C-alpha cells in the first residue's frame, strides 16, 4: 500500500550521490568566484600602482626647468619612495633638418620613474628650446 501522500516509501529525500553532486557543483562555483575576486583585486592593485607612477611622472615633468633653462644631460632624485631620472638629449629624426634656419632646437626629454616595488614607467616627450642669440 502507498502512504497517504502518494509516494513510495523509498523515494523520499535525496540519495547520497545527489548530495555529493550538489556539493561538488557548489564547490566548483565557489572556486570560480574566488579566482574571479583574486584576479579583480590584482587588477585593481596594478591600476593603482600605475596611476601612482603616472602622477609621480607628471609632478616631475611639471617641476622641470623652463624650456630655455633645460640643458642637455641628466638628473635624478626620489619622490615619495619613487626613484626617478630625467634624460635631456638632442632630438634626432630623419624629418628634422638641422640646416634649416629656425629659432628652435628640439630636445628629447625622457622621464623614468621606478616604484618601490620595482615597476617602471618611462615617458618620452619633445621640448623645443630657443636657440641662443649670437
């Protein structure tokens, strides 16, 4: 005979296999979520470090001498734990003719910033310097 609710006696509840499969699905889902959170955290940390390097480089570029006082050579220092170096070099390119009469001398300015963790950012730009009057 069947019980009052219409089910056979052996069909109520979950079997051990069904419980184990459900636990495995939950474990796999939690592992995937955990790895996603770890990747997101690393990415956010990397973006923060990159922004710090950019802001340090920006402050160094802002503090450079005026274009007429910026002599070729290099100088370095440290700012908030970030080591930096500035190289001022002649700008060399095949489309710049040094024989052309002009009042400007192009210079390459390379700013290199290294964070305390070792990450490096280099910003290269060109500045125009007025030729000295003779």
